[in-house]
C-alpha cells in the first residue's frame, strides 16, 4: 500500500531532486569560489550560517513534536508528520557537521594554541573550550537528539499500523523530560557552535534567543509546506483557515518573542556598557553593520509584526505564505548577523558564498526532509486523540454548512 | 469567533481519569445557584469569620508598621550601606510576580482557547489586583516620603523636576500602573454579567440596588453579549504583552546595573517565568482550601489542580534553567567578580538561604512528575507553599547576596530584616488574604457566565 497518492508522490519526487541538484550545485559553487579566491574562512562562515538554519529547524521540529504530545490541541496533528520529517534529518545533520569540524581552525579562535597561550581569559575557558571536549559534546548532543527523534518517529509510525493507544502514553512519557533535555542541549549547542565564535563574549540569554529564532523559522517553513500540501488529500480536509490562523498566531507570537529577546539582550548590555560584553554589539553597530542591524529589526520585527496582525491575512494561506517566506529569508539574515560580524571586524562585507552556501545547504537538507515525508501517511492514522479531532472537525463543518 | 460558538456539545472528559472540568451535577441552573448562593445567602461557613477575625489584627499590624515607618523613617528597616535595597524590593518583586498568574490565566489561556481556565480566572484576577496593591506599597514607602510619590510622574512643575528616563524605576511606574489599570478593568468588566445575575437574584432591595449599580444596566441582550465579547477579546490581547512587559521591566531594575548577579541578560524571561511560577503556586495555595470550605470541588476539579500542577512544574523548570545559565556563565565569563558572586552565593554568609532556595524551587517540585501527586490536593498545597517561600528566598538571594558582598571587600556587611521589616511584610500578606476574604464573600468568585460556556449542552436539554 502506498502511503500517499501517486500524484503527490510524483510532485514530491520532482521537488526533491531539484532541491538536491540545486543544493549541491550551490554548495560546490561556493566551495569552488572559496578555492578560487582563497577565502576558505568565508566559506566556513557561510556554511555555519546554513548549518544553524537547518539544525535549528530540525531541533525545533523535535521540540514542537514534544510540546504537541504534551499539550495536545488542534494546531499539532496536521503538521505532526511534517515535524517528524524535520527531526528525522538529525543523523544527516551529524554528517553535515563534518565540514564545521574541518573548518574549526577558521571558525573558532580558541582552537589556536598560540592565541590561548597569551590570553588569560581563554586559558580560563580552556577546560571547556578545547577541541576534544567540543567534539565529545557535539556527539553527545546528537546522541540524545537522534535517540529521542528515533523513538518518537518509530512509535508514531508503528501506531499507524497497530493503533495501540499505549504508544500515545509512551510518547507523552518521554516528552516531558525530553523538553527539558532539549532546552539544555540546544542552549549548550548554541553556546558551542555560535557564541564561541567570539570566545570572549558571553550572554546568559543566548540559548533562549537561538531557540526562539529557530522557532520562527520553523513555523514559517511549516506554513510554506502546509500551503502547498493543503491541495492534497488528506491535508486538504484538515488544514482549513482555522489551522492557518493558529499557525499565523504562533508565528506572530514568535515574532514578538524574537524582538523581546533582541531588545532584552541589547538593552542590558548597552546600559551597563561593560568592556567584557559590549564588543559584540560594537561590531554590530559600526563599519556598515549598523545598517544591517537596523534592516534586520525593521524587517524581522516591525514589518513582520504589522503584517501578521491582520486576521484575514493569517486565515488566507496564499497571503500568509508570503509573510512566511519573508520571515524565512530574514532568518538567513538574522543568523548571518549572528555569525559574520564576529569575523569581519573591518566592516560590513558580504560575498556570493553567504547566499549560495546556506541556500544550497538548505536544499540538500530539504531533500532529506522530503525523503522522510513521502514514505509515510501525511497525517497520523490511528492516534486515539486524533480520531476525536477528526470527528469534531467534521462535526463543526457540518454545523457551519447548516448555518 | 465568540466563546459561545465554541461551547462544546460533547462532554470533555479526560480519557485517562474519567473526569471533566465541570462535575456532572452542574447545569446552567445549578451552577448559578451554587455560585450566587455563596454571595447572597447568610450561611457563610464559620471558617470565613475565623479567617477575617485572624486577619484583621494583621491588617492592623500593617497600619502600625506603616505609621511607624513614616514617623521615624526607613532607618527602622535593616538597611545598611552596601545593602540599600532589602525587604522592600524583595517584597515588591515577590508580590508583582504573584499577580502574574492572574493575567496569564485570564488573558493568555483565553487566547489559547484553554477554556478550562473559566472556573479559576476570576479568582486569579482578583489575586492579581490585591497582589499589585501590596507590591506598590513597598517602593512608595521606600522612597521615604510617600506623600511626594507623584514626583515619579512626568508632571510639569515650577521646580523643573523631571524623572530620569534612563532609570528602570521610572519605567516601573508606567509598567505597574498600566498593569494595574488593565487588570482592574479586565476583572471588573468580566464580572458585569455576573453582577447582573446577582442583582436579579438578590432578595434585599438595597443589595439588589448595589449590585445593580455595578452591573451598569446589564440585561443580557445579545447586543450586550456581542460588545462584551469583543471588549473581552481586546482586553485579553492588551493584557498578554503585559504579562511579559511588567516583570521584564522589574528585572531590568537589576539587570541594567553593574552589580554581579544582577547584570545578566537572561533576567527578563527568567523573571517572567519566576513570576508565573510563584503566581500559579499562590493560586493553588488559595484555591485548595477555598474549594474545600465552600464545597466547590465540582467546579474547581481535580483536573484543574492537575493542570495547575503541570504549569507549576513547567515554569519551575524555566526558573531552574535560569539558575543553570547564571551558574554556568558566571564561570564561563572568566570575570573574577561574576565567579566570586556565584561562589559566594553557594558558600558565603548566605549559603543556607541559597541552598534552601534550590531545595524549594528546584527539588520540591520534582514530585509533580507523578500523576498521583498532581492529583492530591494535600501534596499540591504543600508544594505550593514551599514554592511561595522559595520564590521569596530567590529574590532575597538576588538582592542581598549581590549587594552585601560587592566589588569592594572593605564595604562588605551583613544584612537581615528587622522586626519592622517582618511586620510590614507579614502585614501585606494579611492585607492580601483579607481582601481575598472580602472578595470571596461579596463577589462571585467563579464566573457563572463563563462556566455556562463550558457546561455540556445536553445537561441543559434535560431541564427543558
């Protein structure tokens, strides 16, 4: 039995092969450009940006799945398989981490023994920021994530066949502790992979900030995917205006949270103006970076916020999806803003690699998302809670039709 | 979409435990009788009179403490030179935090369509109002001359005094007064349909008249309902950012400074989570005895308690996350001051307070992982008391340990509250509980109109 209709399967296959082809071409093109111009450091920076986008979305997919199992609610069932497809890429992301390991010398200043030798601050941090421990931690994070994702996906798909309601309890049971572990591991992964690109700098808010950033990007991706999938059975029955309204409201909430985190961190560091902390912002408000900083806040918050306020826009997938694309592009700018100014201290600069490599990597990663998505039914089949939901949705549609 | 459109036809019963959010004996008639009888009938439980009798002297103690403070000055408190902020700011933050659960329950849970919150929201909103009243007393008294508190406002005056806009204490004035205003309007407006019910059911003409004035001519017409629901939704939308903004700004009182232990970027979300945590604990502390005394177990069900237990556990973990970040970054920052601050908290003169706080806020809540604990009113009541104490200790640790041992060892000192610090603090607790007693007795503590939205329709068909 095929899980999804042959029409949809054909479309998914064609998108998938295009994503992979374009992705590989862009990443290889970026690599060639880096070889040709001798700017390998720039390539690694761009790669880290792309990697954080893909890994962030995959991880937040896992967090959303866990929250969905814990809280329930209508927003989650229709996208559950999409979220599972997103988190199923975690083993692939472990492999995709290899270029970052190869580029560690360019990305992480604290790997330079001669720098650490003359820097007391880095000497203090050496027991945490050193290459073996960094690699062990990364493997440790992935071991936890991959195990959790594997269990959640396996139980969910085996429920499709067996209809065993006990599996729902099993999923719930690991999701409570799972959310706690997710928050801690993603925080430390953000510290390790991104915050330590400026090894002197520190911020207790950074982990939450990166989780919230990825949350907005994940919701945008969900809206984009659902707008496309809603043309197909069985999503078409379930993803109605109410669901898009829910996701739009969540995206609005994450837009507000994004600004809340940005403002909190900036205001606190700006007001104290301590030399230990302020360089991170000094780099971002000088040498042309200030333009990017202002553009980022204007687009990712001000414009996105006002666009998302409108109820008709949130309820109309065709209009909502434009905002989602806009926010996803701004997410690229956002992560670029987090990474690049730490390296380009002379002033603002951007190369073709900064677009090619992240977009390419996203394409390659997306290939694996679709690879998972097309193999299983698009909605969970025999979850007892879901059957109730389908019943109540069809009941609501009947009563609407009567009225 | 109005709330009434969402009124459920099917019984919302938990598959695992078999309980719903409204016990089976309640339909539209019985729920109105049950709730309005608490207010309109004379057989108030003796426990209520006992509570008022105990609390009135405590309110008197508050009056004496304030009088003494104003007569003598803030010297009656235990403040000293490095510790210029003691109980006053601890209690301010503690009370403001407690108010947050009310706003979260009434606004955010409403927007998220968590309609189980309909039976606890009125109660929690009242808690918000009284908690904010207690909170604002402290900074006003701490300025030394509370009769000049209007100087905090940007009023044009002959002395060209103007507030310092870079000071988060001025932001507090705006944040807290906005919060209080919106919460009060939200609370009152939500009560109007119920006040109309009380007016119609009151036997005594004077009582009917008084409720009638406050019901503002509510007739339950569909045009009234349409406007009411629109206004309710707008107020819920307005209150939602307030949940984040108020305690974020309170956290900035600390975070924009240079003091190690205060100056850290995670403070705004961490304070907000702590506020909701303390607030939910207080809702549990109060609802568990009240539902017992007034026989409200059918309206504030075990399932409500279980949900509140879950929220307490979840927000408790966010607070613990904040502790973990503070501890890790204090080492990672490689700043000797940050490192000392954390070490001093754990091993210094206030170490017992720090470890007590860790026990209360991080260890005690772990019992809530067990369903049986979440469903046991006794366990929840004890945990909620421990959390209430723990959140007070948390503010004590933040305020006092950082100030008592700051940058200059020569100025270090030891701080403890005096009897006047304690009498003022306990006095506000008495005032808060006293106001809650009045509220329970004279106003409908569970929204009758909103309960009817979640009562399954078929129960009313039987009557017809």
